[in-house]
C-alpha cells in the first residue's frame, strides 16, 4: 500500500506537471482547441467503453450526462481551453504558475456565494502572496512590451480560465454523485471534449489543420496527453482520493508548477529568470498557505483536475 501511494503521488506530481510541456509541443503544429477537444473526447470514450465492456457497469444516466456537460464546459472548455490557447503565446512554465492561482479563486468564490464563510487571516495572507506573485510574474514590462515580458492577453486568458475552472469545481461539488466514478469522469471528458471541438471549429481552426505538416513531437505530445495526462493521471489521482486525505492529494496544486517550469527550461529552452523563480516561490507559498488553512474543507470532487 505504501509503495502504491508513493507511485500514485509521483504520477500526479510528475505527469500532471509535465502535461504543460506536452501541450507546448502539441500546439506547435496542431490547432490548440481542436487538439484538446480530440484529446478529451478520445480519453472520455475509452473510459466509457472500459466501464461498459470491462467492468460491466450501468450506462451513464441522464444526470451523469447533464453534470458532465456543464462541468466539462467549465473545466475543460473554459479551463483547459484557456491553457492550450495561451500556450501558443506564453511559456509552459509560466502558464502552470498562472494556473496555480485556482485555489485563490476557490476561496473568493466560496466566500462570495450565498451562505459562504469568510476566510480566516492565514487565507488572506495566502491571497495577498498570490497577488504579489502574479504582479512579479507578469511585471510592468508586460504592459510596455519590455524584454522578457509575459504576453498580457495570454496572462489574462489564463487567469480567466482559472476562474472558469474554479466555478466548474464548485458546481461539481454541489452536483449529484455519478452512477460510477468512471462514468462521471468519462462523461465529463467526452462532453467537454465535444465543446472544445465545437469551439475550435467555430474559431476557424479547421482551416489551420494540416496533417501533412504535423511535427512528430506534436503528435507525441498529443498521445502523451491522451494516455498519461488523462488516463493514467486521473487513475492515480482517484487512487489517492480513496487512500489518503483530499488535502494531501491536493498538494499537486503547488508541485505541478515547479515541475512544469523545470521541464520547460530543460527541454523547451524556456527562460528561467530570477524574477520567474522569485514569483514562483511567492505564488506557491500563497497557494500552500491557502491549502493548509482549508485542510478539512477541501472536497475530493472539488479538486479534480482535468486541465492540463
């Protein structure tokens, strides 16, 4: 059991952290939204077929599909769609750091909802650190186009995508339980993937899809996202939720960005400046404080991570 837990933690930490680099490679020659849509549609179909043909589970109910459609639109179209689109303009490591602000949104949304609870002082400290880290990461030169500037529109899209992910997470928390865990994940991935495909089609990405000029590493990145990022990563995470606390499983939120930054620097020649290192430390410290302060309030169903 101990070895399996260690393997599951390693998978979630490393695999989900590496998906940002895989996305970076995939979108080099593949349209981002169509790529992500195909990824999740295929992964969702595999899960649903496995549930039906191997586990002989019941078919997803109407409620499963309804929840899957709403959560898939918010989490995958809004959340992951923002990531894949922004990574055509923002380095993968920076994208991972900006996505790490999801717990900040979660705290604010949970506070602002009817009947929500006001965060305690430690959470406000974490929120402040997160905002300071974002300011350091983007920096004033992003607005003026200075050297090493982060794309302003890319940063805005990523932060908006993080908000969409947080809203989808809160919706998932309140939604009725699926008939089976695999049916819940399968319907969410399949429905969200279809939403991404529709968005990519209406966004004119079909005209930019040229299979004759798809680079090998883009194809490998796509296959990695389907198999490791979606199927293996989710299996490992569900195992953690069943055998450890949700708060411990949620530590991926501040490990993944570190992995993404290092992999982007090592394999994609992305710049690793002192400002990026400092901003990463401040952002992740804020996320860690928020996560620890909310220990016991984190729901396994809230912290599901289909993005990256």
